C-alpha cells in the first residue's frame, strides 16, 4: 500500500487535516498551475458521479495533468467479468495516481492492497467519502472561521449516507455537538454512535426536524435519501420525503448558520432556500475543486508552492 493513498478520513491526523485546509485555501487563491506536467491520473468510476468526477477531472486539468479512465463501468472489461484486482493492476501500469469510486464498501482499501500506485477513494458504497469530507470541512472553516465547538445538525439519510459518516469521524478532533435527525429506518448506525461515545463527541437523536433544532444550529447538513441503497422500493417511497427544509423555517435561525448538502438534492431542500444567504451548498461544491487539487498534490507528494 502506498502511504500517500487516501481511503478513509480516519487516515488523516488533525495536523494533516489542517495542512490540507491551508493547501485548499492556496489553490482557491491560485487555482491554475502546471505542476502536474507529465503526470497521468486514472479516474475509475464504477458508480455514477457528476460533481465528484467532474471536480477531480477539472482539478487535474487546472494543474496541467492528463486524465485517462471511465465514468461507466459497463464500457470496461469489468462488464466481461474482469476482477477489480486485475483492473487496478492493469491501470496502475499507465498512471501515477488512481481516483476510484465503487459501489462496494471496502473496494478502495482493497485497491491499495494490490498496487503501489496511490489511490484516492472517491466513495465506496455507504462507507466513506473522504474527499467530500475534506471539502465539507473547508466549507465549514470558511463560513464559521473555525472548526471547534460547533453545533452541527445532520438530517435525512444517516444510515447509508457516507458523507455524514466521514464528517462525523473527521470532527473528532474539534469537539462538535451533533444532532442526528432521521426517521427510525435511516438513523445513524450504532457503530458511528459508538465512535462518538469513544471520542467524547456529544450527540442527540431526533425524528423531528424541529424549530428548536434549526434555531440552535451553526451548520445544517441535509442529505438525500438514496434510492440506490434500498432493496425495497416501498420502503424508499415511505421515507424519501420526510424531511424538507423550506425558507420559512429559517426565519429565526442563527446569523452564522450555513446549510450544506453534498448534492444532488431531490426534495430535501426546497428551491425557495436557494436565494437565502444561509444556503451554501453550491459554494460548497465549488470548494470541492480547491480541496481536490490539494488532495491530488498531496497524494503525488507535490508542493504547489515549490
């Protein structure tokens, strides 16, 4: 395994997280470089993606690198029965870095075990999404001026939502107070609540997205109920529209409140929220470019400042 791979947010120390936030800020100020000249990056997306894939590919282009790969596994030899191991080992012959999204939990970790080429996990099933977490942290830091001692409310699909799982784990260094808002079917898994207990992270659980919860939040992190994670379509239909944030619900919220969402959204944020200055999800997506530039350079051990 290449020690510069990024598979899980737990791979990163507090010092490394803060370093990457500073690197992202540098790239926001200087987004265009040619520091990847001569480098080839493989983007292997076995699962559909828009923002993650395009922001990673834009980051490579802005840094002067080249991209090979695929956005649809059905067009590759995996559709013929080629194993993940063989695909990874084959692609490793051609590239300096692999960026991979896969529907199976643990796929990214497995990829690091069969190649010495660094791997960045762009999402593995309902498990981890560390690059999303880093751009979330950057968004929180930019809007709040700090990461410590914040009231963070996570809403919606907390069972399958890999973005909230990774964010919860990353915040262990910063003494957050979490509110988990979800229906019974989609509550935060026991393992992540145990993680909170082990690291002294305060949290409460609620099935009600109440006015009190909204008005005492610094960050509200909305999530989509993910149809692709459900095997029972009836269960999905029963829970998909339980939580919708509307502009009228924000009238007494804190002045510093920012609303985040990993996108895409469906019905969980009404479009009337978009023009509220507390809505930050589109800027959040833009921050992904700067953070992914930082992560690519870190994986390749390239210092953007020379």
